[in-house]
C-alpha cells in the first residue's frame, strides 16, 4: 500500500509517499526556516500563509518524484495535531480534498506518533514493546510503544522541552533559529567540562525531566559575565549546556531500559538529530548490551514520510477518519 503523508504542523510543508510503511518513494520538505529566521522563531500567521502558498506544489513534487499518479495512492495520512492551528488546517484541508476526490481512506495522525514511527522507516528488526525517547521542540518523553497508538508513559518534562531549551540558549548566545543545530555546531569547538551547569535528576527513580533550571543557569551565566565585563566563550557555554542535557537524557533513558527490562531504545524527534546525543547513547549501549535505533537527521525533524509511515500502521489498525476530521492544536496522546 502506498500512503501519501502530509505534515504542516509548524514551519515545514512536507509531503511524502511511503510504500508498505517502510519504503520512502518521495519525501519533499519545503522548510520555511529562512522566512522565520529574521523573527528569531516561527510566526504562526506567516507559517499558515506559506503553507497555503506551498502545499499544492509540494504535493505535485511528491507524486512526480515517486513517479506515481493519483490512482496509485491507497490512503492519505495527515498530521491532525498538536501544532499551530492555522498551519495544521492547511494540511488537514488538503488531505480531506485528496481523500474525498480519490475515495480513499483518510487518516488523522498525532504528530508524535509520526516522530516515533520515523524509526521504522530505516530500521529492520525492531521489536515491540519498544522504549522510545521522544525529544523534540515541544516534547521530552520516555514511553513504551506496545502497538500502534498504544503507549505507556514513563516520564515527561515538567517544564521546558529539550529542543525548546536548545533554542532559548542559542538565542541568548546570539545564534540563529533554529538553535539546536547551531549549538551542536559550535559545541564541537568547545570544552564540555568548562562550566558546571546543573543536571536535574529530580526525586530518586523519577523518569520525568526538567530543563528550565538548566536554561536559567545558562542565561544567568551569560548575563553575569556580561555585567562583570568578562568574556563569554560561546563554544564552551554551548558544549557545557549540551553535555548537561545529554547526561540527563542518557541517564534517564538507560534507567528506563533497566526498569522495563527492555533492551531496545528508539530515540526520535528533532533533538535526536544531535550526533553528540546519539553517540553518547550508542557508547553507553555497548557497555549495557542495549540496541539504539535512530532515524537519519532529516527524518528526525518534521517530515511527511513519518506521517505516511504512521498512517500505514493506522490503516492496518482499521482507522479511517471521516471528512469531519479537524485540526486539534493541543491533541493529547492517549496513554494506556
Ligand atoms: P514537536 O515535534 O514537539 O511538536 P517541533 O515539531 O517543533 O515540536 P521538531 O521538528 O521535532 O520539533 O524538532 C525541532 C527541534 O529540534 C528544535 O527545537 C530544534 O532546535 C531541535 N533540533 C534540531 N536539530 C538539532 C540538533 N542537531 N541538536 C539539538 N537540537 C536540534
Ligand atoms: Mg520545524
Ligand atoms: Fe515535530
């Protein structure tokens, strides 16, 4: 089955075609980063307008690249939420129009189910139940995936998401949006042990996260140095901050593997594109005898292929949304 996947929840207009839930025939990603960069973040109204301008072209490009015609598409999957309401509506309306005219099933996908299913696009031999570390712009969670749409939540952030912390620290360092890749880039030239930033382990045994204390510590460090007229070595701040995030993510992910008795870990979402994070996880996995699965960087950040993949599994599960499918900006994940 060939599933068309549409993702417009934030600032990427992306359309993909995925066959059999794993073979990517096309994955067109039209990023609006250049447009939003000068505002230092995503401007919702501009994002919606750009999606409207781009969506038809991106759909056409996806079909062309996949060398398919409309009749070859077996189902249409779209991100229903969470995300920016105006942005989501562009994808949802487009998906409905296509599904209606083709008389094919329509699948409303939770954006995080998309991020999680991205790992199945390139990796064979993943078994369920699977421990997932979801680290993105808006989420930081540890959960056990037991089947499509069936998850057990082990822990999540109590304040900022990991990606949000990267973006805010980058902004304070005068780096451009989005901050994660910029921090990773300059951190390579820095000393991760230069500054001792706090690690929030929370109460013993907790698999929850907290990054706002770390973020404040970094902002205070930068402000204080500024007041005293001391030089801030950006590379050291970036490397030390990144190391603090990595230490906690790695520590809690392996604590969760131990608690659950599982030995496979999927790390997904935009922050999972961070090579220092994934290499730290892999290094620890060698010691602990665990296996790490991670999508390629382009499949970690927002893309249509992950939505098409999740859509394939939703279809197998017998889902078919009606044409009254609506965008839900704060769509919750239903945990078991
Ligand atoms: P969500 O998926 O939670 O709704 P989102 O869709 O905005 O939020 P993603 O697209 O998953 O988030 O990821 C974007 C986030 O990932 C941004 O915060 C960005 O800074 C971060 N990010 C991207 N690449 C890297 C990297 N190499 N290192 C660290 N963070 C990164
Ligand atoms: Mg984005
Ligand atoms: Fe995302």
